[in-house]
């Protein structure tokens, strides 16, 4: 009478196949998680920018969208892994500051100078980055409109804003100081509020996924958000 069963070699073969399939599944899940993070960040940021522009035009005032990148494991400490975005508005409809500016000037000298439009939003697992400029010949990531200079980008490596503000606004001991900002005028115009302080054809924000505090340089899932200077419209370009 014969007995049916599995040999040791067959069992080892099955275990090997299961391990390989498990690795493929986990890799796919990690990829989907990274894609989900960058997608969430993209649409959150687009919504905040559009909301800031709408607030500026509806209330005939100036609005600033500030950016701060912190280490995801150390809130409040500059680093990589989490973007903090704060939206504030002039309380009296003026720019608060006087041009030309040559040194950094806090525009929230008192808590009455600015209004906190939205509480700061924290977007995890995303890094602000600079990408090679588009060719300006099409509608893809590589052919997106070209920025006029590096000063028209929001990135840790370009000029800081000359008009900083804090959270809480006017606080002597702030949790965050925003030194990267985009300003919207009552007409809806967008400009990077730094040493150039000029309206450019487009302003760009580059987003790249991270794993904690480590930038995922191997990922091709990167995004460039562009805001037109005159109209303040936001367009998403994906690689």
C-alpha cells in the first residue's frame, strides 16, 4: 500500500516560491504607499494654493503661503521628511512691508498684523526638491514651462523669503518660522516672496517622496506644481 506525501525537496520548493511571491507583494505595497503619499501631498498642496488665491481675491488682501520642511522624527527641526504649510493674510489689506527690501523683515511683528487663514498643515513623507527645468515645449513633466530662474522655485536651496512670518503669528517663541513663501495679491497674482520679488511667468514647487527622513532618489514618482504668475493658476506635472 503506497502513501501519498511531499518530499523535502518539494516542500522547500514551495517555501521558496511563497517567499518570492511575498517579496513581490510587499514591494508592490511599498510602491503603492509611496505613490499614495506623493498623490496626497500634491492635491493637498494644490488645494491650499487655490484656497489662498481665492481668499486673496475675495477679501481684497495679500495672502502668503509659507513652507517649512522638518525632520519627520523631530518636529520643529529643519530636515527632511515632512512639509509644514501655513497660510496667513494681511489684516488690513496691505502688503505690510515696503519695497524695496534688502534685509529679512518679519511681517508679523504683532499678532494683529496677520490673520491665520488655515492652521498649519503637515504633509508626511515628502521632500521639497529642485528638478531640471522643463523645455517649455509641451505638457509633460520634461516639457513643462521653464522657470525664469532658480529664485522662482520653492526649495531649501534657493533664496529665503525676505518677509518671514511665524506660527503662532507674532509669537516671541514660535513653533515654526516660515522663510519660504509664495505671495498672492488681491488680483490673484503669484510671486515667490524673496530677493527678486517679481512676478514671473511660472513659480514651481518640486515634490519628491521620502521614506522617513531619507529621500527616495530611486523613485520616478516625482511632481512639479507650477503656479502662473499673472493668473495664479495651479497645474500639476508628473514624471
